[in-house]
């Protein structure tokens, strides 16, 4: 696939852990016949991800692997060279894939040009194994210092349905919560900043694996944003957010300057009035 985040994730696991660490019990099966599932959800890769709760490793070890390889983990600076060559290659491939996805898929959905997106540099990897308690309470991202211009992009790497998925309302305050049902290869865009969302107890018998990140047109990024607690934003361009005008190489200073200039020009043209608009 053009944006094969799933294969990249499995390559990261295989480069970090042993074959025995990732070996499934012989009776493991994929979520065949479940809502939203398809052939890709029950192949070898889909079966592995849907059964991560059945391997010896804990979910925290897998998410730490992802964060470290990406360069966003503890002790890892963006673009650092402390990783072995295979992991450094995976890092470069992932960032290049995310940048291409942002330019080709996200930008049109944000009604902006490919080089004018501010997007979360390090997506979140979520691994929700079957467990007796839900992972996330009902919330919206505005409660966690995020500005209103953001939209959320949620990419399941496994089939998701019922208790094994994210539940969200269709519009702020509607309280018409419903489970998102889809399979590998599809993406959901929603206004998580204002629409409440949460997870229920995963009693499906399968692990949910997903990536998510936030993005907005650079013209709507408010560099002077103050959150509901009166705190100035610490989610800054060039740090938490990356600009899609940069090259595929991390640390492209010229690309960053061009993208920043485009943002400033858009702000000047609008008199600053675009910052809070959706």
C-alpha cells in the first residue's frame, strides 16, 4: 500500500524483538467475520496485531519500541543518530510515509495546499488489549491544551468494532455516541478537540492497534494560543507540530522557513481572523 503504516510497525517490532517474543500460540486466529474486517485483517500481519495480547511482550514494551524508533521516545532527540542503521532506516521510512500521507490525503481534507499543513510530528500508537477496565474516559482534546483548529485523524491498523474501537459523538454536545467501525486501510477524520470521545471495556477477545495524529492548515495555527487554564501553548511549530512544506528529511531548515513564511502570509492576509475558524 502507498501508506503502509502497518508493515512499518511490524518491521519495527521485528527489528527490536526476537522471533520468540513475537510468536503467537498455534490456535491464534484473526477477527474473521467481524464487522469491518476484510482479508487484510486475517492475514499474517493482521492476525499478529489482533493477537498482541497473546505474545509474551506487554503493550508498554511495544509502544516504547515505536516511540524510540521514531525518535520521540525518552532519551531520543529528533533526528538523532543513536539508533542502529536498521532502526534509523525505519525511522526515515515512517516519517517519509507520514509526510506523503499528510500531503496527499490530509491536505485535501483540510482544504489547503500540500505544503501548508501543520501536523503532529510523532503520531500516537494505541494498543488496546482485552481487559476488564476501559482505557480512556469520556473527554475532548480541548481539555489537554489543544487549540480548536485541529482535526483528528485516526488510522486503525486492525479491524475495529463494538467494544474494540473508539466511541465518539457526531457534533459537540450531541451525546449521540457511536462506535467507529472500519478495517485496515481506512481512516477517520473527526473534531476531537470539541467532540467527546472515549473507549469502553474491550471484551472482544482481540487487540486493537491504531495510530492517530492531529493536523490543521498552517493558516489556522494560533502561535499565541492560551488554553482554558490560561496557559500559553507548549505545542509549538517545529516541535510538537511539523510543517508539511519541509522535505522528507527531518531538520529541513529551508523547508521549515518556507512553510512558516506561508503561514505568516496567510495570517497577515486574514488579519488573524482565520485562527479560530474550523
